[in-house]
C-alpha cells in the first residue's frame, strides 16, 4: 500500500522541518513535548496538567514529566494555581513563542521552495 502523494508531501515537509530543528542546535523535543507545547500555544489558556492530560489522552504523570522538561528549557512556565492549589498551571513564555515561530518559519521556507 503506497502513501497518497499529498500525505507523502506533508510527511516530507515535517521531516525536513525536524531535520532543520535538530541541526540548528535548538531544543530537541519528543513528540509528546511538542504536542503539549503546541496545545499550550495554539489553544486559549488556562492550561492545567489535568486538562492537557485529558485533551491529549495521556496520563497526568506523563504530562507532568513533559511539562517539567519544557519548563527546564523555559519553553513553558509552570506554577500552582492560587485559586485551586491542586492545579498546576502551564503558561506560555517568550522563549516558547520564539521557538514555535522559528519552527513555523522553517516549515514555511520548505513549502516556499516547492
């Protein structure tokens, strides 16, 4: 079974963008970390560990580990919700916005070359 041409082009674009990120020296994120980062930046806040786990259908401990790694890289910021101290809020950062903007520009540059 072969991949339809439009699917193959999309996969090739993603691959080239990933290679560009890997060779640029920026953060090397897992798919889970990338999905969480995209969710935080592409959907309206607030974002909680519990909410991210439900939205992405992954466990809260897995989200907690991924958020800790993203927080360490300053791509997101985590803090305790003052209204409900049981919740951990996951917030956007300037560094995270720049990271995703650069990634988007790499994809756009790849598409422009086609």
